[in-house]
C-alpha cells in the first residue's frame, strides 16, 4: 500500500477530467537532453519552445549557445526517430523513474497494468497467489498452481513496453522478483502511487478510486489486501466461490489502474507541463 493518510482535493472527478484534450507530454520533454533539468526545460517553454519541433526550427534560443544548440538538435532528431520506431528504452534511460508518467500518452497502447495478490508474507517469504495484467482491452490472470509460472508471465508481460502499477516499484515488482525464479522485469514502471504524490494526493488505491468517483461491484466494495489473503485461504480449503470473488477483486484492482493512469497523467501535464510555465 502507498503510504499516506489523506487525499487532498485537486481536481474534478475522472469522468470530467477525461473530457479535456490530452497533452502528448513526451514531445514537450527536454529533460531527455544531456545536462537539462526541469528548471531549464521551463526556461525553454517560457521562450516559446514548447516541442521538439519548435527547438529544431528556431535558429537562436536565449540561453543556448550555438554549439549546444547543434548538440541538442542532433539529440532531438534521434528522439523523434526513437518515438517513430516506438523505442521506449531510448527515453526510459534518459528519464528519472519519477518522470515515467511522461511516457504514458505516447505509449499508452503498449502499456500493461499489473497487480498481484499474495499470501500475506513479506517478499522472499510470502508467495504470489494471483497476477493480474490488463492491456489492450484484454485481462490476463495467472493463478498459483494453475498457470502462474515464469515463462507464462514473461510471455504476456513482455508483449508490452510500459508497466502501470500502484506502489509496484516498491511492492509488486520486487515481490515477483523474489518469488518467481528466473523473472527479471526491467521495463519502465509508471507507478501511480508516486505520480499521485507529486500532486499531493496521498492514500491507497481504493481511496483514490473513491475520490475520483470510480465504483466497484457491491460484492467486492470495501475489500482490501487482507480480505484477498483470507479469500485465498478459503480457496485452498476447497471454497471455489472464494476464488471467484478473489479474481473479481484483482481484476478491478488491475483494470482501474488504467483509468487512474489517464487522469493522473493529465493532471501532471497541467501541473508540470508548458500550460503552467509560471508555477
């Protein structure tokens, strides 16, 4: 669970936010350039250089020497080619992991939401019971002792380029690494917990869902991770209905990540993008 005790109201509910036009934030991003941080990036925006194409077409930019301009022109040209090819690795190695939200708009069609359920112990001691993955409008569910193994997980996961999780950078991915032999997940992880913190929104996944007006089926409303552990215990004792409820719970956790990823990326774009250059 992502640490935090409250949610600070910052925006309208999801259904209202999704009416706004999206910003393709990656093409506004200059922090992929060598030696450029967010402060200089904002300087470029203030000078009217909002996109990579803007930079290439400007002959002179205040604060950028001609030699540096030539270097940046070459790097931006490479970035445009990488984006055209769908090469997410080009950008992930140039961005800090807290900035992976900038990848979402450009690579949302190649994004997969991931959420796991466990037996309740810490990574290295507990076991993964369910792995839910949702991408390209398709839900994949892997269940311990049925179809959950390293090969199957890799076959599904590596069809995608970007992972979306909630606190997965700290919990889900390290837990999978310690629990499933031979698994190495090094794809960029758009972690919604830390993305929300950038907006001063704190709390667990269920709190964010409630704040943004997202609803679950009555049969799983109010459930949490501890309930998931108990349901697995009932299932291994022979209660098949418990597994059905657990799978429904995990599917809701997993699918809801995508809608939250959309709204948080829009909020971050408006807070940290060129629309708010005077912040």
